[in-house]
C-alpha cells in the first residue's frame, strides 16, 4: 500500500500543477472524469485500488480535492 501523502502529491500534480501533461479533459468548473483520473493514477501506481485513491481524497483534512457526480477537481481554498 502506498503512503497517502504520495497519492495526494500525485493527484495535486495531475489536477493542479501539470494537467496538460495528461490526457484529461476539464470542464469550465475544473472538473474531470473520476474514472479517467483513476486510470491515470493506476498507470503510475499499477497496484493501487480505486478505494485507496478515494480514501485519500475523502480522508484529507485539507480538502484539496472535490469529488462530485462522478467527477473530481482540485480545490484552491
């Protein structure tokens, strides 16, 4: 199992810092498909379960990500 911090850092990189480096499409509110994000994360970390990724997002005190209606985005607080 990967440390949650490592997953969170990659999600931040993916959704906030370098989104154009990945095949993700964002809507006008900054949301992208949850399933597409899971696929990209699994390319980087092949043994990760979707539940681990979701656990990092939902268990974070800082609420860096918003998961809604099958989509995800980085929050900017």
